């Protein structure tokens, strides 16, 4: 049996936080999922844009330069 490589977590995250987040989404009803998506679409100051996948890394870099760490 191959031992799984432990995935590093982003700063401020740990296994417990990831587990709780997964549990939250795994237990959401379809209505709750729809409501969450609709709320995200109405968020002021944010825009959702469809872009080619290969541009995503460059877009992420650009956004990280504009947002404080």
C-alpha cells in the first residue's frame, strides 16, 4: 500500500478546518446551495467573468498584486 503524501494547508488552515468546511458543504441542501450561489452573484464590488482556463494563473497573479496580503 502506498502512503499518501500529506497535503500542505494554506496559512491559517489545518485538517480540522478543512474537515468542517467539507462537512458544511456535504450537508447543504440544494436550496441552501442555490441561495449561497445567488448571494455570491449579488455581492457588491465583485464580478464573475468566464475566462480561458490557461489565463487563470496570470489573473490570480494580477489580483494578488492589487489586494493586500
